[in-house]
C-alpha cells in the first residue's frame, strides 16, 4: 500500500473509504454512534474515571441504558464516528409509573429490577386475543410530533463544524421490535403460525409510523449523513427467529419498503444491525440495498468473519467483530489484542470493515480490555500494508 504512505485521512474519509470498499489509511473504529455500539452506564463510568472526566450521563437508549458518549471521550479514544439519535415525542412520551418503571410512547411498560442494569418488558398492551379492530383503534403515537426531530439539525451542524468524524444517524426499528414488545414474544411467535391475518395489519400499523418518522428525519438531515443505521434483531444464537420462508413472505417486503425510503432520501451508507445467526438472509439484505452489516456476532453459528468477507465482501461491508459475550469480559489483554489483529487481517484488506464491539460495552467488562481493543486496533499495522 505504498500510495498510503504519509497520507493521513480524516476520520470521515476513513469511514466512507472503507464502506466504499477502498483501502483507508487505517481501519475505522466505531464506539457510541449507534444504540448497539455504545456503553452501558456502569461501563462508561470506568472510562470516564480513567480519563479523569466528569459529566452527567445522558442516554441514547433508555431500555438498554446505553449512553450518549461525550465528545472528549470519543476524542481520547480517537473514534472515527459520531452518532445522531431520533428523539422522543413531546406529547405522549415516556410516563413514569414509579421507581424504575415507565411506559414508553408505544404504550409498552418496562421495569428495571433491583440490582439490574436494563429495563425489562413487563406489560405488552396488545397481548392476548386481539382483532384487526383492536389494532385500528389502538392509541398509536403521532409520527409527526416535533419531538422526534428535536436537536437533529443542531447536532449534525455541531459535528460538521467541530469534528471531522463520519456522522451516523440511528433510525427507529422498522416494525419487528415494536411489534414484539406490543404483542409479547409468545403471541408474536404464535401469530406467524395461527394469526397472520392479525399479524400483518399490526406490522403495517407500526411500519406506517416508523416510515413517517424516518421520512421526516431524512428530509431534515438526510443529505448531511455518512451512514444511516437501522437496528432490528432477527437472529438467535444458532438460527433466524423465524423460518427463511416466513422472513421472505412477511418481513422482507416491509424491510424492502423501509430501506427504499432511506436510500431515496439519503446518500449515507445503509447499515443494518441484527444480532445472532443471520447467514440465511444476508443475500436478501444485499438484494434490498443494505451496504454494511453489524455486528458480526462471532459467537453465533456461521458468523465467521473470514468466511463472510470471502463470500460477501464484494457487495457488503462489515461493522463490528469484537466479542462482548466472552472475549471482552473474560479474555486477557493479550487475547483481546490478538483478536483485534485477527479481525483487521481477515476483514480489513481492500476496505469494507469498521471495527467495533459486537454490542454495547457491558458493566462486567474490565477497563483494560476496552482500552486494549480500541487503542491497539488504532495503532496496529496489518501485514497487507507492509
């Protein structure tokens, strides 16, 4: 890579180059630009203490207690990305129901148990036997509420004027997660087998809202974005949540509609997040215009970085790879550094790779492993550059 000798890219150039399947000067690194690549509050406190930084924690996702990372922390770790997040409605937003319990704007109730780190689902308002009429009469949120767009333009403007980072917009999930939480997981799964005549109107009711929120947001800032992220899990540890046939019949047409809207309204690269084993639908995602896949959950069946790169690397970029299930909480510093090197060697040649953790940095992950992963990845010089 002689043409790169002595040439330093901006953080934005590095990300855009990699996602365009060209060789950047360094492998880009993400931390905190999405609701699934940030840090849980207690994990973030360790980082702030290490860098002797004090601030009030703000959240980009209340349910997972994922933090909105402070600019000094991102600069200290030399992170290439910055996240922009859809807000909540001004009318009908979160309602506090008591200590560590709330109802969100969908009407879903959550509670954080004593000693817990996250808000668990405790009440699904459309659980049980329902009709299409129940769906139509439900008190759906107003997608045109100005709160959803609050602070989007100022945040993008600030990043453009004060950093040279790539800007990532985190959009709401299309319809899978909200429908799961509204119905409850047992009913949601049963609907595929027994109640598709009710399931599809529910999917469409949710999708209509998220499409409008997304349309409004992208009309506001779409042209200023480098990456647009949609997070919607469809995988488990060893397979899809549903059959591939069910995905193609019920999910793919609606995903396609959502992704088309995004691509029509923004030049930003389309990044799709799903945990788990999703090898069966990678081809479908490429067909629908997905350009990058997160998080490469390496502990899930078939999600082998080198194999994915070889099979899909001409069409798809990959984003993630640093395991939060076993490696970061239980590995040694040396093992973490070795794995970062392996990922860069396997995925980084020719671009097409952004390194990040496979999910939010959890409270049980040692600080030294977090620093090892991100700092070593930044300084490591892979063999294909020699």
